[in-house]
C-alpha cells in the first residue's frame, strides 16, 4: 500500500515538474506557469493543504462546507453526529490524501481533461465557435488592424494597404491556430507497444512562434528526445506537438516545457528532453538589438533529469553538448 503510494507520487513528480529547466541568453522569464506548477505539485504542498483542512475541521466541528470542492467528499459525514475531527480513524485520512493526490495528478499542468492545454476562456470560445462567430471574430480583428495602421501614421484607405487588415487578421489567426488544437487529437492513439527502450530523437524541428510580450516572431529549432518505456509514439507526432504549442502566444521557456510535459503525459516514457535554440525578433529588431544572440532553453524530465550520462548523450546527439557538458 505504502509502496504503491510512493511509486505514484514519484511518478507524478517526474511527470509534472520541469525540475531541470535551464535558460541561457537574454530572454523574458515567465513565472506564472512555474507558479501553477508549484501549486499543483509537491508532497510538501499536499501536506500543507491537509494541515489547513484539519484546522478548518476543528473550527467548525467537521460539518462545514468551507470549500465547495470538498463537499462531495464529506457528504457521508453529514449524516453522522458531529465529532472531534481528531477522533477520525487514520485509515480515513489516508484515503482522503490519496483522492487529493489523484486530483493534482490529472489534469497535468499542461493538459487538461479535454487535451486543450492551458486553455483560457478565449481558447474555448475560439474552438467552439460557429461560422458566424468566426466571421465576427475576423471582422473585429480586421478593425483592430485598421486601428494599428491609423496609429502608425498610415492611411488605411491607401490602395497598397487597403486589404492589409484582412490579410493580417487571417495571418494572425493562422499564427495562433494552436489554440484550436488539442494534444489528444494530435496524438490520435498513435502510441505503439514496441518493447523499444533506446533513445529516440527528432532534431531540427523548425519552430515559428510569436512572443507573447511583443507579438513578434521568434523562430528557431527544437530537438526532442525520449527514452520509451516499451511504448513509442508515431514519430511525426513529436513535431506536431511542438507545432501546436508554438502556434500560440509563447515565451520560449514555457514552449520548451509544455512540449516536454505533453510528451511525458501522453506517452509516459522513462524520460523526455527538449532543447530549443531560437532568435527573437523582439531582441533583434528592438530592445538590445543583438542580431546574433540566440536563446537556448531546455527541459529534461525523468531519466534525462536523473542521469547526467543520458542527458549528455542526448545533447551530443543533437550537437549541443558544447555548452552543457
Ligand atoms: Zn518579445
């Protein structure tokens, strides 16, 4: 029993925590995703939560509904006489902790139940919109582009830019088409039991993404490696997962991490490593204006995180070991 719980928790940790996520180069740092990871995980956090709950129980005699999310789990005790929560048998508490663990384990920080990954209100609206709604969206976006043209000092009615709002609006929706995709559809059950347990690498995957801070492109190459646990994923799925996440507003650090976490989640391999090198136009065309600077981010999970040898093998196979070894 205990062993089962332990395996589960270590498995969960390795899946969802990008604990070795390193960055070099000048780049914007994204904290929000990290925070949500911290919130969702870690045995320490779980302890804290259950402590808090114990406190609440003693305050209101064990029948309170302070947290509506917990009410369903407590319903049984409502019919029973109120009693000191300290009297609760050990067995029951354990069970609760386990249920809680399950909740934090799935959905993962990157993939929710419908596979959308980090959906916001707008993501769902866009995914489920009707043809009319799509047309209305395009029109609104066109209006915004016309405003941009006016604001930069152009005449939006000049012949050369007359169709620019339409063209740009369509292009923008294409650049962000990843919001309308989800991991489950992309993988589409292309996971095969092969008994293969050697490293698989897809390198030099071209990435075109938009920096969420400036809405200008960053482009580069991503290298993805994993060590299967008997199951392999259809090889073309790796670039498609990378494509899905890159066709959203991104920061490179999060993009790298989301791809790694998604593969870890759908395939459950022994480990995943993702490295990305890219050039940010917001750095090249403005700001520090360093045209040759490239930003490298990496996220290694599972055995790539634990074993330096495995990690180095991956980095040298993708030709990046010089800076990391
Ligand atoms: Zn930027």
